[in-house]
C-alpha cells in the first residue's frame, strides 16, 4: 500500500455559494475574517447572493448530489491543546445535531440541511510521505460538510451568531487553521448521484486531499477525476459488509471543485485562474484504505498521472492519518 500526504497553510472565510476560492493567507487575515463575518456589510450581501442563487439550484440539489456546496477545514493543533480543542468540537457536534437536519427534507431557514458532516482527528507525521517517520506531536482536525443547497451554508452561519462557542471556533481558526473553504467548492464526482445523507461512524478512517490547479490543467483534472469516479464505482462498495480486499467499503466519497480568488476575503476581487479540487473519503475500516490503493495500482489507469500531480499541484493530503471524531452518524 502506498501512503502519501502533504500540507498547505491556507485559510479563507466566506460564503459565496458557487465555485469560489482557496489561497494562502496569514493568521492576521484570519483574525480579520472573524470580524468581517460578524460586522462587514459585505457579509449580508454575500449571504443574500447565496440565497438568491439557491432558488435556481434547490430542486437539483434535492435529487443530485453533484453541485451541492461543501465546507472543509483543517486545524493543526499542539498536543498540549488537545483537550481544549476536543471540547470545542464536541460542543460543535452537539450544536450541529440540535440545530441542523441530516438529509434533504425540510427548509434551510429553519434547520440547515446537511448531507454530510464529520470532523476527523489524527496525528501529524514528521514526514507525511512516510507513516514510519514518527510523529511531530501535532494533531490534525479535518472537517468535511456537504449541504443540500447553498442557502444552507448561509443559514448555518446565521445560526452560528447565537451559538456561544462560535467565538472559540473563530479563535481556533486564527490559532490553528491550515485550510478552510466555506461554500467555495461544489461536489463534482461521487460514489452515488442521489443527494441523500452519507452515514459515517466515529472511528472510521479518512482520506482528504486538496489540489490547486492552473486553469490550463482544468480539463485534464476533470477528465482524470471523472475516470476516477468510474473506477471507484466499479471497484468499491457503499455496503457496510463485505471483503475490503475485493471491494473496499466506503461510507462516503466525493470530490468537490471550486475557484481560487485573488483575495479570499473579497469575492469581488477576481480570480487567480487556479481551480481547487477537494477529495473527501471515509472507509468502514483501515483495510478499506489498503484495498483502495491495491485496486488503484491494479485498475485505475490514471493512477500514475494522479501520483505525478501531487508534487506540483498538491496542497494537502492525509491518507488514513485521521479517523472520524464527531459526526451525525
């Protein structure tokens, strides 16, 4: 089995609804992001824009997972802060389950509709490319969410205004944040087309990756990931029972796609020309990840191409380093 990981220090905090951005920003910008979310008049216009566009897409989102907006983040946390950060995300889990809906039924302005929600937790290695290289002492917290429609993200943050621990989340972004996209990407490929809740359980291992790709390579990446989708559907299963060496068992899989902006804090600042691809996978057992790579080496013809893209376009990856820590499942 091959293990490979890489990390990027990226942050943005915005709600834009369609193909948006990811780029490197400083901790100072993240701190400014918290203020912007609370006080900037642009926040209101952005949320209104999301809601307006969602009217067109809502019916499609109810039947097709592709096009549904996503939210992802990665925190890198010192071991000494583990208990405090665990408490934040456990509080976040409780708030999410009390205020959000896991599924497509209902109205986003009453309870935002989530198709996927979890935070995975794991240890950072000295060499992310080598699982035998030892640990840095830092912990990774990786969030992945899929909403039934763009307006769900706007409603999510509106609810957050009254959640007491939102301030701790914003502080954590500035202190620990390595990557975040909020409505920047939408589902491009998936294991199944139907927009329905994806069930994950605590302890399930994960794979996450982020690629930052120049526009000239967009067609090649789109084709590669469409072929990857075909490979996954033919060789993997969403059935919780089975033999991972024959058909690796997934509890969720999708790749989301979005656009990078010049200023991640300003959706009116134009785009860099780069395209973002975010992969999120959860498996029923570690043996599923082993089976996944065995299948890829044997049957995914673009596997060498994908491996070759990692050094050039890869910004973050964890491959079984994290396991689901909080979830709706």
